[in-house]
């Protein structure tokens, strides 16, 4: 099976890093979170990962691109931003933080993000953008407020 035609490895990786704290992303609190409210909702995808950085009181809606992925960084940016615009942010915060009691979920900031790992096309394109190439892609990502993160999964393989 070609990994480009299957998200299985990406989904398994997302599952394995759930619960880990990853620097600025904070703690990965869930994976494969559906956007639809009911079974009748059609055509809506899933948010690959959701993390919470307690220090910055920020939740990230993360589009994950795993090794072998041949999609473009532009697609990753647009997916993350689309999910960010579609999601009911109040419901999302209440779903995740209502159990914590004394926490005021109104103050939580929600941001769209892209997490890439080495050996995938979006990772290479992000590196290219960071050295000054792809200025229009950089301008778009800044205008949309996309945060980028990279993860060298080999560091975490012993933990997974």
C-alpha cells in the first residue's frame, strides 16, 4: 500500500503522540477530532490533532503531515485554516475544559497550526519558505495566522 494513498501511518503516529508534551505545541490532548456535530453532517473532515499549551493558554488545531506525504504545504495551510473557521470554538473549549472546574475556557486562544515531520513534501517546502523562497506562501500563512511546527519523530520513537 502506498502511504500517499493512505493516512494510516499518519493516524497511528497521531495516536502515539497523544498525551505527549511537545515544546511550544504543549500537550497533545486528542487526535482525529471530527468536525461534524451529527451523523447527518456530510463532507466535513477531522482535525488531525488538538494540543493545549498551558503556559500560553493556547489550543492549536493541528494539520499533521507525516513522512512520505506528497501533498503541498499550501494544502496543509488551507486545511488547517478551513477547520479553524468551521469549528464551533465555544463548544470545542467547553468539551475539552468543562471538566477542569476552576478554569475559565473563555480566555483560551485557539489557533490553526501545521505540524510536519522530516521526509515529507510539506516539511521540505516549509524549510524552503523559511530560507526566503516562496514569499507569497509565507505572506498567506502570516495573513491566516498559521503557526508552523516541526517534529523529528526519531527523537520520540523510543517513547512511542
